[in-house]
């Protein structure tokens, strides 16, 4: 009986730790996506001209890497999605846009 109680307590402790990790990761993801929005807007203001998307994206990636963010396939796609969303909303002139 005692072993079962300890087993249940261990499982509850593990569940709690995993919940905390999940919350921290979710908040980190939100913060990084907010950085992406800010950096995309800054790149748009710095690099002028049509057809300069690749250069703007390189600049955003460089800023993110300088901030200590590892660029993954997911994040690269997220940058593209932010740009697509701003283009669809024609929101470039509005400054920082919240999702």
C-alpha cells in the first residue's frame, strides 16, 4: 500500500514538473514570435524596395540569432507566416501588429 502511494505521488510530481515545463515553453514561444513581429517590421523599414524579401528575412534571422534564438524550420516558416499575414492585412504601415 505504501509503495502504491509513493508511486502515485511520484506520478503527480512528474505531472506537475511537465506542466511547468509546458507553460515555460509556451511563454518562450510567444516571446519569440513577438520578437519576430518586431524584427519583421524593423526590417521592412530598413530595407526598402520591392523584391527584397530574402534580404529582409536574412536580417530578421540575424537579429534573432544575435538574441540567442536558434533558427529552426518552424521558426523560418513562422517568419514567412508573419510576412504573409501583414501582406494580407496590408498592415505594414501600422507598426507592430498583435495576433
